[in-house]
C-alpha cells in the first residue's frame, strides 16, 4: 500500500468578512452555552447562533433544478434549520423513549383479518411503500413481469447531495433491468482516487485536529470512489419503471394495512393534490420506508436501537482544486472527545463533489447508543464547525461557501435483519436493518442484496408462498452482519466508562495496519462492510501475535458479554462459510441443485404454456419426490443465507 498525506486548502473570502463572521460565531457559541447550562433537561436543546446563520445562509447546488420544489425525503433530504429541529426532536424522543412494557400498547398500523378481499384479483402483484430506494426493487420486479405500484408520501425525487458508491455496485443494476449501461454513465458525476484511511496518534506528539500530521495513511483505490447524483439516478430509474408499465403514486399517504387471506389492502389517501385512491390491494407489500416506517415501529415497539450512528456534514465550495482529487474513507484527527454530557470518537469521511472542481463533501460521524445523555445533532454541528477546518487545512468554516448542510441519525438493532412479522409484508433496505452497524445509509447494502431479494420475491410470488414464514426466510440470520457488532462496540464509548483517550485510535491503527499487510483480499471486503470468516480469522490471529499486550485492553473495553456473543457469531460465520462452500463445490452442487429445484420465472411459465420447455423446465423440477414446493423454496432461501451470511457473495460480485 502507498502512504500519503493530503491537506485540502481553500480560497479565502475578504478578510473583513471573515472577521465579522468569526465574531458572530463566538457570540453564538457563548449564547448557546449559557442557555444549556441554565436550562432543565427538557429545555437544553438549543441551536447556536452560528449554526442558525450557516444553515440559513447556505445555498444549494443547481438552484435552477430545485427552485420552488420541496426537499427530498429520506435521510439527508432536509438541510434547513427547521429540518434540523425536526430530526433532532425525533432523535431526542428515541433517547428518552419508554421501553418494553413501560411503552404501553403498540400503535396499530398492520391488522389481520380472515375476511377475503372484495375482488377476484388484486390491483397489483406488489405494492412498494417508500420510493426513494424502493423504486430500485420495484423496477427489478416490474422487469420480471410483476405488476408493481410505488407509493411515496412526498414527491418521488432524489436529493441533490451525492451518494458515493463503487462503480461495480452501480453497474449491478444493469442485469436486473433497473438501469442501462448508458444511464449508469450519465448519473455518475465524479470518480476519484486514491482513497485514504488514517488514524490520529496522540502519543507521537502530532497536533490534534491536523490531518496532515497523520503518517502513514493507508491508501487504496476504487472503493466508494464514484459520486452519483440521486436526483438523476431516481429520474432515470423511474423512467424505466414507468416505461415497463409500473405505476407511481406520489404525495400519497398510507394510514394502515389490512392483511387478508388473498391479499393486502392498503388504506391510502392523496396529499396536496396527490394521486392516491382510497384503497389499493396487492398480493405482496414491500416496506421500504426506512427505519421510521410505521410497520417497523409497530414491530419494534418499546425497543430502543442498540446502536446509532450520528452524522453531520456539509458540501462546500472553495477548496484548492489541485488537492481536491482524493477521498478519505475513514479518518480521525482527535482522540476520544467529550460531546455534551457524554464521550465519543469522531470519525471523518471526505470526497470531491461532482458539482464543481472546488466542491468537497465532508462528513463527521460517531458511534453511540441511545442513552438519554447522548448529544443532539446540533451539538455535533457545533463541533463540526470547529473541527472540519482543521481537518481540511482551513483557518475557519467561513473560508468556504456552504452549499448544503447535512445531518441525520441511523439506528441499528442487534436482532437484524428484521424477519417478517405478518403474512404478505416484507422489509428491505433500512426498514429491514440489513445494513452494517458501521455504515450510515443503506444504499450499498441494498445494492448488494438486490439480486438475491429480487429472485426471492419473484419466487415467492410465482410459487404463491407469501405467508410469514416464507417471507421471513428472505431475511434470515446473517452471522457476518451480527459479527460486526463487536466492531461497533469497540468504536464507541459506553456511558459511565472512561477508556484511555487514545484507545479507539490505537485499535484502528493496529487493525487497519494488520489488514493492509494481509493484502486486498482481506482489506477490500472489510472496507465495503463485508465480513468474511477467513479474512476475519487471519486479522485476529495476526493482530494477537503482533500486539499481544493490547488484547486485554480490547477485552476490558468491550466487556465479557459482547465478547461471548461475538464469538458465537464468529463460529456461526465459519459454519455458514463451510455450508456455502459445500453447496457450491463441484461434487455436491449438482445434488444441491436437484434438491432445490428450478425457481419459477415468467420466462419458464411462458415456455411451459407454449410447450417449449422440456424436462425439469416443464414443471420447474417440482416433481422431485424428496421435497415439495414449499420445502424447495425454503432450501433455496437457506442456501442464499449461507452465501450472503458468510460474505461469499462478495467474491462473485467482485470477480
């Protein structure tokens, strides 16, 4: 691996303007501090004058595109002061929510009835609730011949802030019929390399906050190095979806779902001139409404998130163009920091924006739990205004022009993915919890699982296996996901604990140094949130032999309970890896395929109807006497769970 250090500078606005703004910033910070110190817990939430000024003064990229349009939905869609107050209000309610029995009865959104629908045929095969990411799976299913409707509470449009992913992840949508190759090229706004990972070492005497003082940084390339503009992406996918016969209902609210023996009825109503009829019926409901979904709320009522990633950031203009070509995937410039009434470790991500050569996006994030003492997003923004300039080689936040300010919280649960709780309803994306507890945003996880989910849902629809148990088989236990929880635990600071200030940075330096020495086979999957048994095992053994005296510190920081729990998942990860290898081996794969049979598809059905299919294709291999149709469906899902749950799918997607 190469080593490098990059400092991003900026063009300076006139000095008198900087001086005025800095004085205004100091007054704002002091004002916020006084209110916070004097108020009660309920009154402590304030937004500093500096944050108010910066939020109210920032503009958006491409104002002609967004003039007069409402802000996009989803995490990061809102960038205004009112949006900050609204999101922080929800985050505050999560921190202070009653748990278990103290929460009382759950709000009812989904009901079940034995009464059949008043129709011989449902309006649609699939109703996708939530369109920002739901449009991806909707288009994939529509391309398979299903009748799909997308229901979106607001306008179906992507935000202006770019998503950064890897090009192969984006191009995985092409064989699914979601995008064409030409469209993939059109929605990409920027590609950049190299990608840095680096961690502060206070023991070396390096000045806190200065990214240029971190040596050596680990360098890689082609990981999350592609900027995609969501507004362009969603417009292209929606056009393909509607061209294939799909239906989009915008500004349509869903007030409840009634599950019946022959379908599900969604109680819908239009909002502000929206399209929604009074009710919609569908054979399958796909919940893609994110972690705030009312379906998930009912299923997880009284359950606090086990982990939360708090994120703030901005896209700004005015950086040195000649130095704005590389990105930071994960970086630290400080040790464990006091954040309001708690402690945490700040991490950074930064990358060039496609809106201009001087534009750059920087995120600051931290891993915490939902304890009431945890900070607000407004608290993080106050730290961001101070720390980001040091991180990027600026004198002040006023040295750059803010185009957008971003903030959000991303809760995760240990019992993820969320299995189906009702017949005919399944979750995908953030609603299912399939993303790693170390990531913020579920786009990469959805793209990784989309081929599997599309196959499984088509199989369930054509096999008419839409009961809770069959749908739960699509979101089975994944030991690779569960094993990631120890990393989240070690990268956060539990309330009431006081680990050494440099503990997390030292852990990250050792861990990343070991992975780098073991090569791309170990490093690259981990950087893309994929945990593999062999790679993890090599890392742990090498780390223990190189730093044996540091291992006890890890055990103390994590605690015995999480260590034992993690070891159970690690053993399961090995078992899944072994099972997936056996299912794919040249000796046993034919037997496995014979037992699973051939999954049904529209193409095979048409061949059978026209007399063009022969042998096992004619009846989809359902005549194999050992297993019936339902058992074969379940076995197909189990083999998928072995593969994706062990991270072996990564090898196929990055071959």
